[in-house]
C-alpha cells in the first residue's frame, strides 16, 4: 500500500533550515523536515500548511515541489513523500503535535544531527543543500 505524505522545506532569513525531531514512529527521535500524511480531500499544499502549523506553530506559504522520495514503512507500506519549498509567514516556533522538538538549524550543523535515512542526500540531490 502506498501512503501519500508531504514535507515542507523552509529556510529563514539567515539560511537556516527548519527541522523537527520526530516524537513518534516512524523515525522517532530522528530529525527531519516537518510533514506528514495527506488527509482525504486535501491538496498537497493544504497538507503542507496544516502539518507545518501543527508541528512547528508556523504558518507558511507553500511554493514549488522540490522533489519526491519513497520510504518503506511498517507492514509493507510505502510512504510517497512530496517535499515542497515553503516560506514562513507568521506564527511562533514551537514543537507541537508529533514533533518532540522544532528549531532552525544552520546548514553546517545538519551533518551532526541524527536525521531520517536519506534526508540529507535527497536535499543535496534537489539542490537545497550544497554537495558534500
């Protein structure tokens, strides 16, 4: 079974990347861009805006599709994740919903964080992060 998910790639005016530490499986304890499942009847853009507000307290304007990845899940599920560029437009940064923490992370610090498998490679392949 394929499950459609979205993520939001947000940078602040200092170039830092918005990251959340997942508070629940899959990836509990690992850092990733905020996001989650697309609800029935919801567009990708609506899902990105909802997930970012729930997980980070920030409202966003959703931009272009940055890229898509597929990740294995439990019980034969495949998560199809469409990651979109987004710009913070308001709110106050705080961890919420299934995020255990939320913060702006300087790009050089990303390699030291325990991140979800394949995240940094995907962001590099899409030109979001500089190559290593």
